[in-house]
């Protein structure tokens, strides 16, 4: 009797989420699968067209440009950000004075609204008065046209993403602080130098967190949207900054091709699932769940 | 011992250099924001303004109030604050209740649904964008704030996860004792769990606030009329409208958008960092 009463209460408490899960997760997920097989504009109801959207996507040059752009961005920005985040976290984990100040400074960029970051960087990278190129000029490097040269727009975005590693850095820092000092001391006694300690003790100990951040990074970087959308309207120049999520958004709301956009959404979803599985599988060998 | 001091000084130098690189864009932002317009367009740049134009902030807020291209900055601010309040309240209330159920009440299917809940964190938003839009269109909510705050009242996977982890650390003996005294689940939740969970609840509130303040895609999709825009969306408008961009005013406007986030962060640093480190714990 008691148990049943408890179960009923538990179910009632969970009810808002159960509703939310169905209304804002399962239903949209299924409907978007259905829409992806439909010709569906905002004005008309969906009409079943079978696999047409997918076939069209396959032949859509813009789609492949976006895929390429997104993959390039993700493949460079993700590993680079991971290295920088781990590096910063390790520097902070050394008991230096003023650690909280440094931590705050590194974290701030990932705290502020993306749109403001976009504005700020438009100004810093500005072709005529950009301060970055002035700084580069001071050390004898002629800075490129970050915002208008096809070859340099993606590096500009990658640079910005590296600047915003604060979130991941904090997660690494927290896990570094949990690495038992006894292990580090033991390896020191065995004559390990700083690099050997990092390679053989620290990194294996924080490997589950590295794996977690990697998966989150894959999911996040494939969906990059706000910053390129604001900084490079329409993916200019020459679609070099047109990303997957931007094209998806444009398909749905600019060209009112909701079915087409849904097909893109499902492709992204499946790709993310597969990549995550592969990443987990490949990295599992290196992940060490230590007995802490 | 010599080697140790050497290592520490290397670390210090590295930290100082990197900090300068990380903080510089913000200093440049503030620097530009207080410059007279003529000094923003000089090559080489003017590092220290000849005159500190604090009036730029005021001008940025009132940009074009006498012109056609008027940007109602204060209206945006008001909209954003109102929206954030609705989202924060909804997030805290709903997720606390739901997480209590997942953490401390036994019911059939609970752990399975919790696993599903965690898995949903992997679903990319773009895949659900169209159907979600369709739902709100069907309800006639496009152009209103409802699509942006109503879902917050039905819980979110991340907040449920965070609160559940915390609720689980509260000793179960407390609940048992209350039950013997005849208290129901709601009473236990209200008078035992909630008062003990203020730190975790404030983390969730904080993330909800930041999320709303920073959100760009949501308002972009659902808000139609300029007077309903939020700051994030309005700032973009500011950029495209202030033709022949007046960088000093744009940077002043940008600083004003960033400021509340920084203030909140400085006051709640500890909760923040705690919350983020919880994310990494599987």
C-alpha cells in the first residue's frame, strides 16, 4: 500500500518532465523524421514525397559546401581547443598565486553572449582598423584580411573558438584537482620528469573527462551557428563560412523549405550519433577509470 | 629546490602572457567604447583616447531616438529581463520537483526514464527546430515570448541531472524520519529537501539566467517585431542598422549587454565553477 502511494507521488512529481519529454523531444523528433520525407513549406501542409529531399540534398552543391566547411571547422577547432583547454587547466593547477584571477580571465570569453563576441571580433579583425593586424604588423607580420579573404575566414572563427575554451578548461581543472598527489609524488620518487608525469599519470587519470569533453565538443562544433551567422551573413565571402546549421536555418526559415531542413536535421542527428559512438569506441582503449 | 623556483617562474610568465592575450579583446572593447568616433578610425590605432567619452554609453542606449532607425535599447533590456525571470522561475520550480522524483521516490520505470533523459542531451537542436516551430505555430504563439519560456516550465535534462545528483547526497534518514511522523512526499520535498538544496538550486537558476541572456537562435526564430526583441537579437540589429558602423557606439552597446553577465558571474563564482565541474562527472 505504502509502495503504491509512493509510486503514485513519484509519477505525479515527474509528470511535468514526462510531458515535456513527449511534447518537446519525442514528438518533434518523430515529426521531423516524417517531415523529412515531405514537401513542406510554412504555408502549406506537408505532402509526402518519399526520399526526394534526401536525393536532392545529395546533389545540392551548397549542402556539400556546408558539410565541408563544418567538417574543416570541427576537425581543426576541436583538437586545438582541447589541447589549449588542458594546457590552461594544467597551468592553473600549479598552486600559483592569484589562481582565481587567472581562472576568471580565461573563463570570461565563454561566459558572454555569442552575439557580443561576434561584434567584438568583427571590430578586432576589421580590415581597415582591426587591432589584431596592427599588433601582427608590430612584430613584422602582415596580417591577412580575416573577414574577406576566403582562406582566412575559417581560421578567424577557429581562433575565436580557441579563445572560448573556458568551460572545458574549468571541467579539466576540477578533474586535475582530483588527481591524487600521492601518485604524482610516487612517480617523482621513481625519477619521472614533468613530461613523464603528465604523460603517464595525469593524462590517464583525467582521461574520462577528456573523453566527455571530446564528445560534447563533437556535438557542439558540428552545430556552430550564432557567431558565423552574425559575423558573416549568408556565409560570405564565397560561402566560406556557410555552416551546416546556418544552411539548415536558412532552408527552414528563409526559403521556407521545412521538409528539406528536417532532412538535414536528421542527417546531422545520425552523423552525431555515429561519430559519438566511434569516438567512444576508439577512445575507450585509452580511457582509464582509476580507483580514486 | 632551485628547479622548483625555475618551474614556478616559467608558469608565472606563461600565465601572465596568456592572460593578457585572453583579456585583451575585452580591454579593447572598453577602450573603443569610450573613444570619440574620430579616434576609432585611425591607423595606427589610438591606444589611449584623448578624451574619455562616457557619454557614448548613453548615446548607445538612445541610439537614433530622434531618427527613423531608432533602436529601443531599453525596451530590449526590459524584454530580456522579463523573459529571463520567467525562464529562471520555471526552470527552478519544475526541475526541482522532477529531480526530487528521480532522486528520492521509488516508482516503476524511473531509472529507465532517467537514462532516456540523459540520452536526450545528445539530440542536436536543429533536428527538432522545424517541428517545434510547427507546434508553436499551431498554438498561435509565433511572435510571442511563450515559445521561449513555456518549455522551461516542463523541465530540462541537464538541470534534472544536476539537481538529482545533489538531492541524492542528502541523507535518506531525514526522509524516513519525516515519513514516520506522517509527512507525505510533498511535505518532505518542501520542508526538508528544498531548504537544504539552495546551493544546487542557485546553480540551476544561474545557468538558466545565462542561457536566456545569451540565447540568440530562439529569439531569432520566434520573435518577429522589433519592439519584442531581446538584447542578443537587438544587438545584431544594431550592427546592421547603424550603417557605416559607428564602432564606438556599437562597442558601448556590446559592453552594456556583457556587463550583467559579468556582474552575475563575479557574485556567484563559486556556485558557477561548482556547477560546471559537476557537468564533467559522469
